[in-house]
C-alpha cells in the first residue's frame, strides 16, 4: 500500500528533492521547520537511545521505512540516495550499540540540546517554532535529566505534521516539483491519493531552481 506521506519521505531522502523543498519553504517563510528537523536528526545520531526506544528516524503516519515504501518500490529510476535532508541515522544508531564511545558525553549533549532549545523553542528565539507551551515546557524540564535521543521526539512529530499537512501539499503543485518528478521518476501516486492533496495556492516559485540530475 502507498501511504501519501511516503512521497514526502522520498523527497526528503533525496538530495535534489530536499533542496527543492527547502527552497520552497524559504519562499513561504517556513524554512525553520525543516532546519529544526534536520538538526534534531543530527543530534539523535550522537545521543544514546532510551531504554524502550526502537531507534530509527521518526516517520509519522507511516508504517514502513522509506527504503521499503511502496512509492519507492514502484519507481524504476529510484536511487539509493539516502542523504537528502536525513543523516544516515539507522546505521549510526546500530553501530553505536556496539560502541558507546560514538555517543557524546552528557555534558556535550546538554550543551547541544540547550543550544537547539534556545534557537528553536525558547520564547522570542531567533527561529522560534509555532509549538504549544506544554510541549515546550516538557522539553525544558527534560533538559535537567540525562539526555537521550528521544528528547525532542514529541516536538519533532509536531514539526513533521506541520510539514506534511501544511507545506508539502502546495509544494507538489509547483513547477519545480513536477519537473523533479518527471526527471527522476520519483513520487508518483495513484489518482485517488493525488486528489486527496487539497490544492492550496502556492507562491510563485520562479526562484526555485533545479540542480542538474545525474543520470
């Protein structure tokens, strides 16, 4: 089965697709949401997992990893490019289980976590996200405890939902996205799922440019 958000995950996994989406977000003044997501993914690669954690990248609403999603399997030209907006956290986390030295110290994790909080979550911060007060205070409280990779999970889920529900649908109607889809063969959905993307009027995307795509 193809899940609609598999398509966004596929774009985020691809370097060209990720750059296009990031550039689009800049035109609608929402680039901080994706920036937060990517920085949290990088942070999680250096933090120990919680005892009950299953590890892996948080993919809200999806029951399958993007590597095995139906949208990927149905494309003949899909590459194995797993860079994009994501770091290769699955491999990092698996290796870290065997070598705890790959984790940063708690002092270093606290410093990094506090920096992320101060930049994205604190009231009046430079890249303040539209996060409810309760979620913000939950993270603030957890900063006093031992840090693990789940510290920002709840906030990251909210950010993902914002990207998926509010930003990605209009992006799929831009000229740049459709050229990308045609050139790569990626991100093709059946009609019954495409019509579920309620079209919003995107801003002009004249300043969104395609990078050359390697054949």
